[in-house]
C-alpha cells in the first residue's frame, strides 16, 4: 500500500498495489506541467488507485493532440496522475508520494526534446522518445 497527496493536502490517495516501472520524462509538455526540468513518473494499475479525499478538487486537463489526461489539484496545482484513455496506461507522479516507492525511475525518456539548459545525468538508460516495448 502506498499513499500520496498534493502540496496543499486537499487531495490524498492510496495505491493498493505495486508501483511499476518508473521513468524521468524530459518532454516539453512535462516541463510545462511540472514547472521543472522533467517529470518523475511510474506506471500503476489504474484500478489500484483510490482517491481518499479531495476528489472534488481534482481537475483534469485533456490534450487532444497527445490523448493524455493529466489530473492535478485545482487548489494548489500539484500534478497527481496521468491517464491515457485509449490504452489505459496510467502513471503516478512520484513526487506526490508520501511513502517511499521500492525503487526510483529506471530510465530517461524524451531526452531528444530535453531543455537546452538541462545538464542530463546519463547514468540511467536514455531514450530519444518512448523506449521500445
Ligand atoms: Zn492541493
Ligand atoms: Zn513527458
């Protein structure tokens, strides 16, 4: 069981299951959504995620172009989870966790579009876009 929350504490959640493969995403969209150089995400089973409080504060931004739904706290702006309706692929924002995941992200993705000012740490495998399946 893992627990997490947003910055203001309104939104809390539990993950009743494993935290899957994690990755650091350096794409332009994740930079905008996080306000930082990259996003740290990990795949989860969408059925394992339960919003335990603040569900009414959650907002959803759906980008037609990418088919990705980003859910964040409407009060403090913290990104919480992303979901791709077409595939069911769901990723939790690791920075929102209050419990320690079993391992950190294992790769960098979308490094081809990383910020010009980023000094990329290449100790983990780096993929230009999505890694091969
Ligand atoms: Zn919040
Ligand atoms: Zn990204």
